[in-house]
C-alpha cells in the first residue's frame, strides 16, 4: 500500500494523466445516450451496468449493445449536434492546469471516437491524444460494426494503451483517473489510479481504489499547493 502523501506526490509529479471519458470527463455514458437517441435505452443501460461492474467481458458487452442500437452515421452526428455531452464540473480547469505544467493529457475511452474527439476539442486536447473505439459504417451510412483491432475494444485495453504510451514517450509516471472497473484494471501499468465518483459511484471501485475522489476540485487543490 502506498501512503496517501506518496500518492499525492506521484500525482503532482506525473508526466502524463489519462482520463476515462464516460461518467468521468463527461457526465453521461455515451453509449447509453446513443441508445436513448435510437430508442433502445432500457435494454442497453442494463448491459452497461453489468459491463461496468466487471460482470461481462467488455468486448462482448460492446458487441451486444451495438447490435441492439445499430446506430447510423447520421444518428451519431445528430446526437453530438442536438445532445452534446456535458463536461463534469472542474474538468476544464484541471486539464488546463495540467497542460500549463507541461503534463500530457490523454483521453482513453471504451466509448466512440467521434464523441470523444468532440469532448477533446472542448478541452484543447489534441485528437492524437485520444484513444477510443471506432464505429464502422457502410457507404450508405448504415451501421457496419466497430473496429475490433482498437485496444479499447476489449477488457484490459486501457492498460495496453498506457503500456504503449510509456514505450512510445518514455513517460516515467502515468496517472489513470476513471469511474469504472476497466479504469482500475489499468493500474499497473499506470503508476497511480484515482477512482472518480462525481457522476456515478461504482462500489467495486470505491472499495478498492487507494485514492477515491468525488470532485475534481480536490485534484486542482493538490496542484495549487
């Protein structure tokens, strides 16, 4: 067990901070919002709950949910235009403060790249720092599956991305922040995991995270000290 003061030191001296997106950087679960928009909300949110609790392998849950939703390219574009995701309070200031300190900020999401890139642009995070799943569409815009080669398409994928970042950029210390089981599993290779419960509390994460917060103000405070 690392002491809390050591965890705080690690956070304040990190080269890179990686955020989960759904229910962490934004208030919503992107796939549930897409399901609601496409009229299959109830069936899909139950599957999301089971996947986030770690009861179902991530790729299986993603495949099942997308098969139910069958989102077209036009529906995805309309969702972003008509119901843009809401940033979690404090995230804009936290990302901005990290960037001022020359810390690299990445978004690593099991959600969809088109939605996550929209979020990244709001936070001045370059699209090259986004790792998320890619939806595939036929030439007529109908749903054609998703890119199964993306690391974020399966369980353990976030850890694979962090390992890749360490190898590519030689980061010494990477912090992972997120609300779900897939975020907690990414540490190691992440050096610190901070559980986030500001939008939804996942009991498994709350019980097992060495550092658990419900407000990004707490992390901003660490950086100001």
